[in-house]
């Protein structure tokens, strides 16, 4: 979606496969697979003498990394991997498939889902003891969401707000100590909007001050959920991040809205408050602690999504004066996105819907695009109104 999803940093899949390692955890993109570590390295000179041979071998490594991301959810045993390899080679060599693809193709989704659920459940069971241990560490703070924050070094600068862009160095590991991502190893700090990343980062980094460092322990519900980021992050995985907050930065490549004088800003704030108060009195309106106003327009009959789900929706977004700034209806195509990768108002509001339902979400600026807005169509400090229809929870089992 043009505006809601604009904060995300998702690379083209084909390019990602042929590029250097990309940031995994804070940015909303697939984990870059680490260099393969085979049990036995190929002997020198074993068919890799020429530049072309080495280049072709690299192609195989990249294809393996990409394939690993796609089949990691199956948790294949070595013997099963050999069977998959047979199907791959038969197809590559143009041989007739040994099974009826029309009959067995549909079974892939069911197998993937069952294995993912089993793997995620096991991972969560193993993670619980680790979480309990980390919660007892010196200075540890466990929040209501389940995040564990352990300060390492107190910063002396400002603390970021949810709408800020931050510059950080970080290292991400699994509970077994295996590193899956590191801005330090890449030699380049990461910059991202704090309301466009996994919820654990959105919450945890706000507790820091510039110049400070901390350990942030993220249960799967606040990270990559039951799906994980195969092959590097298993479904249900608890993640540990060692984070250093370097700076609060101004977004680059973004047009700035003209600065408002104090009188105009106060007037707009007053009008926004008046509009919110009016909407809160609408029939069936429900105002949450965050300030979001949810107005049900049609009750759905399906399931409700969780924060870690990917949803499919139709929507239209307007300013309080009725100016439309975005619409999936006008584009003629529903939007699909992970619910924990969008503005907080959407993350909270869409969870209140059921499949087939429709609602109006009224979002004050502090849980939308903040004081910066999203120029040129969304002014800084703008309250936004969304008409949202929940079409589906992508990958969910049918009722």
C-alpha cells in the first residue's frame, strides 16, 4: 500500500539474492542467509579452477540460499532433502514427474503449515526457560508485552519517539548464541523508522537514549511470529539484540512540509481534538487507550488476525477535511502486508476486525505519521481516517 506500507524497506527478491547481506531484524525484510557451512569443504581444484566455474558455483550458493528461505518451514530431515533434490533435478532435466502434481501440489500448504506449527511450538517451549532466565538478569525490565530490556550503558542524549528515524549498531542472535545479523560486521550502521520495524524494536529502542546501549530480548510474538524468517530465524524463535543507539536522524530523500507558525499549529491541534471528540461520539465508536477510535460498520464472520499475521485488505485513507490521500479501491487491487510492519494505528485497529468485516479507524498523529507526516500528501501532525475492509488472513487455515 502506497502510504501505509511506505515505511517498509523490502528489496526486490531477485536483487536480494544477488546482493551483499542485508539488514535482517530491524528492517522489515527477509533474513539474508549466512555463508553456507558444509560439513566438508570441497577440495581445492575440484572443478573450480576457472573464473567461470567459480562464478557458476556462486550461482549455486545464491540459489541454495533463496531455496533455503522458501523450504525452511518444512524442517526437512537429510533423507527428506534428498527426495526434494530428486524432484528438483527431474524438473531441471525435463524428466516426467514421478507423482501426480495436481493431486500432491495442494498438499504442500497443509504439510508446511503442520510442520511450521510443530516447529514453532517446540521453539517456544525451549525459549521459555531462556526468557525466564533473562528476566532475572541484573537491571532487567520485563514489560507488559513480554519484551525484556536490559540496559548496558546509559546514554546522555535524547530518547526517540515512535515516529522518529534512528541510527543504530546492533547484533542479533538466537537463544543458542548463533548470530543471524550484524550491522557491525557489515561495517554500516542501520537507519530505519521506529514505527516501521518489528514491535520489539519499536518498543525497546524508545527506552534508550542516544549514546546508550542495551540488550533487548524479543519473544516471537514481538518479532517474526510463528512464521520466522527461514532459514536463519526459525518460527517461534526468541531473538536477542545487542543495540547501540547512535543518533536520531532526519529522513533522507523526503520532501519537507513548510514549517507552521505556532499559532497555526495550535489551531490545527485544536481542530484535530475537536474532530476526534466528535468521532468518539459516533454510534458504536470505541476509543482505545492509545487514542485510536474504532467504529464498526460491518461485523465479520471469520477469524480475527494477530499482530504477527499477514492480512489482505481494501481501504481508503482521508484527512479530516475529507481529502483522500490513498485508496486500494482506486488502484483496483487489495493490499497485503504483515500487520506488525505498519503504522501502530493499523496494527491495533485491524486486529479488532474479523474476516469479512469493515470498520472506520480514526488515527491521531502520534500513532500514524507523527509530527513529520508523509509529505506531500499527509501533513505533519495529521489525524487520519481509514475505511478498512478485512478480506483475508493470508496463510490462515480455512474455518
